[in-house]
C-alpha cells in the first residue's frame, strides 16, 4: 500500500509496528490512537519516533484529518457500537482500511480448548461482537467497498476502500 499516513485505531502497546518492522515495512506518518495511557506509555518507550495519541476516535481534533490507510486490528469486537467506529474510520480514510476481528466460533473454541474463559465457553469477556467472514463482510459493506476477506486462523482479515 505504501501509505504516507496511517492511523492505527486501538494501537495498544505498538505490537503492530513490531510486526511490520520485522518484515521491513516502515510506516512514515504513523499515528497510533488508544484510550489506555499505560499501553501508550509502553508504545512510546519502544517506538519514540512514532506518534501515539491518548484520545477518542470521535474527538474533534480528527474532524479535519485524513489518512491514506486506517487500521483497526482486534478492536471492533470490543465496541458496543462498532458501526459508529467503522463509519468514522471510513470518513478519515483516503485509500484503504485494514480490519481484523476474531473468526467466530473458532476463536471461542480455541480459547475453550486451551482452558481460557472456560466459564464463558471460550468467549473473551471483553468481546461484545462476534463475526464470521460472511457477516463481517456484510457489516463492512454497509460503509465501505470490501476489497478482500481472508482467514488467518483464528482471525478474519479484511481490506476495504471508502466509498466516495
């Protein structure tokens, strides 16, 4: 994609940058966004040259901003209103969105098999949304044009383009 600007919504500790750097991908114009100050402190300590913001996606500071690429990896399943977040991300995106969510029910079954979240039958306590490839594609297509949906067990990886 070779973006000049990237918004990483829900960047956490900056692990996405680790993975991209390991593959030789440098993201110039990167901005990480998260609400967790502790996670951002960790990200800043590991990636001091990158910009990390402790802010809400709906803050007015983003009203006039545009990014070539927006990323939301393992974020939407945590939101009570993922549609509002996706709509906002689309409005901030010039070229592409990269989105990932757990592939259900497989994600829950993997958790259950390893004894995690056993009392909730493998459902992570913070996951309030559940998608499979078809339902995730349908959800995205209400706001953007789906370029591809791929499975990377136990996740779904989607690329989309904003409609103009």
